[in-house]
């Protein structure tokens, strides 16, 4: 939970949250898969998995995290280069002072950097390519078993 790590209160009664699209993000959770993908594809020398959540918070605060496209509801770009997959869930019983629902952002995966992997420019084609590669791999495995 990031609620207690480096977050500040804006006012006495106002909990800390950042608006991203229609979500008021009050907490960030990094999945194990996202941690491993971050370390494999994104991190620079000397960074650790403990640096991910504060870095995401900073990206949100500085408005460097934007939706990838209107079609992909869960894909986001950080610094117009890094593609992140995130899901949002309501924080039960948590509302801001105005009565709006607060959300937890779960980082599911880091797909990589567009500057390094140009295939990420078209996510639908990228996912299609991955599915096709998996199908071919499974077909080859079946042939070996027979």
C-alpha cells in the first residue's frame, strides 16, 4: 500500500489522491509480474523494485502519465515512451471530501519503451502478434509430443 509511503495530506479532511482520467487514484499496487517486467525491460542500473511505486506517483503528480489511446482503456504512456498496463478498483468505503469514489491503481505490466520496441506503437497489432506467436509455439509443442 502506498497510502503511507511518502504521501501527504492536502488538508485536514482531504485525503491525498491524483486524478487520472475519471479515476481519483489514492493508492498504487505493483503486481509481481509488473515488477519482473520493470526490472527486465525498463530499469536502469542501480534501481530496484522499491523505486517503482514512488516513480509512478511522481509521474502521476507531474501529469507525465497519459492514456495510450481512447480505444485501450487500460494502457497508459509515461513520458510519451513507456507503455504501462493498469487496472483500477474502487477502494471500499473510501471517498474524498467531495464524496467522490477513490480508486486503487494496480500496475499489471510494463510492456516496454516505444523508442526501443517500435511494435508498441500499435498495441492491437502487437497483441495480435503475441497471440500468433503463442499459437505457433503451442502447435510445435503438440507435434513434439506425438
